[in-house]
C-alpha cells in the first residue's frame, strides 16, 4: 500500500467515526454498532500503519470512544431482545420482561446516549496521516504484523474450540476481527484476495 493510500484510509476511517458518533448522539438506530465497528477498524489501521505519538494517541482515543459507546450499545441490544423475545427472552415472564424494558428505556428512549470523547480523534488521526505521507511506508512491517495477527487468531480459535467456553470463544472472535480488519486495510494491494478473505472471516 502506498503512503497516500494508507494515509487516505486513516482519514476516511476518522471521518466515518465522526459521522457515526454524530448519528449515535442523535439516537439513530444502529449508529452505536457502526461506531464501535469503525473504531475497531481505525485502531487496527493505526496499529498497521501509524507511527509516533499522534498515531498512538489516536488509537487510544478511538479505543476510549469505542468503550464509551459499549454500555449504551449493550442496553440497545438487550432492549431489542426483550422487545422481540429473541434468543430465549420469550421464556422471561411478561411482567418481568416489561419491567426490564422500562428500566432500559430510562431516562431517555432509546437507552441513554453515551458521552462520547469525539473531539480529539480526527485531529490526531489527521496528524498521524500527515506524518505517514511524509515517511516511507514499511510494507514489510505491515505484512509481518498481519502474519502475526493471522497466526494469533488461528491459535485462539483452535484453543477456543477445544475449550468450548464462552470467554475463550469471545477472545478468539476479537482476534479474528483484528485479522479481518487488517486484511481489509491491505485490500488495495490485492483487492480480490484480501476482500474475499475478509468476507470469509466474518463471525
């Protein structure tokens, strides 16, 4: 991936994060999910390409933003399960299900909007992208990171399947996500292979 392409992807992801954060603040359906997914993509891209203090701070800020959106997203998902009676929610007594649904809807409906630390993300990413454009992109380093993440994801998945526990499976899922997002980030070099593989890695 060229310097301009890598920097452009960082800027595009930063813009997507900002757009989803605004949508989440407005209470749009699905915005919290989109925000968290895009933050993960940005964090992976910054690990893959970013260098220096701005890239590190941008990654940590994106992670903080993703985690800040987590409780509201969890409440959103749980509220939908209770409403649709999916995933076993139909077994919960009606009165209790309604009480839980009402509690999730307070103090606002949909569930309380998260306080999102958005202000620092875009300028930090822009500075990291500008620095990247001025320096050589070390393709070998990026490919080595991808190889390590791929191997770690495979080991995690093998271990989780052997264990069968919820936590190992969750950790394996996160490891596969990082591998998938790295494949997406590198797709401009070999789009047919990378995008096909990234689609196959969806969990």
